């Protein structure tokens, strides 16, 4: 199925861009007319993915993060977040709740949160080769008033 709309952007792995990416995706997803709960779920998942890039992919440097969004006629929103950072050597371990490589101030719940707020989550990565996170959310069509 071909998307009916798509967007892409690239930004630096600075913490101020977490909020920027969250708002950009919210504006893009708004055309699906999501409920506030659906929109908050999408924004939270994007925040977690981008924060993971900032904290884990580029721990000692500033790199680039690419964010792509696609909307399909069936109400699906597909988001892809890509970095060229250090990568994840053990994806299964990284997806375990409470596991973190970011120190004691990190909760280790990023992937768990993304997975719980989106319908589908896939992670591809290799150590030293960056990470690609793909998330899909189906936005329910709203029934117009009586």
C-alpha cells in the first residue's frame, strides 16, 4: 500500500530536539484526527525513541537523527527513527524492562513504553552500525455526531 502523505526530517542529537520531534510528529499525525489519548501515545513513543538516540546512540558526541512519517488511507501511521550511532549489540536484552546502558538516572523503560503505546514496534541494529526503530499506530476513525 502506498502512503497518502509522508514527511521526513533530520536533526542533531541534542536534547532540545526531543520536544521538537514530538511536536512535529503530533502536527503530522493530526491529519488523521486522532483522539487526545492516541495523540499522546504517539508523542510519548516518539519522545522515547528520540531520547534513546540522544542518550544511547551518541553518548559522547552529537550525531544526526532521521525521522520519517508515513500515513496510509487505512488510518495507519508509520514512524521510522534512524541513527548512525553506536548501535545495540543485544536487542533482546535492550528491550527488557529496566535494562539500561545509560547509568542509574535512566529508567530502562524506553522500548517497553514505545511498545505499549504503539501497535507495532520493530528494532534493527548492529553494534557500531546505528539503529532503526519502526513504529506503527492505527488511528481509529471517529464517528461523526448524531
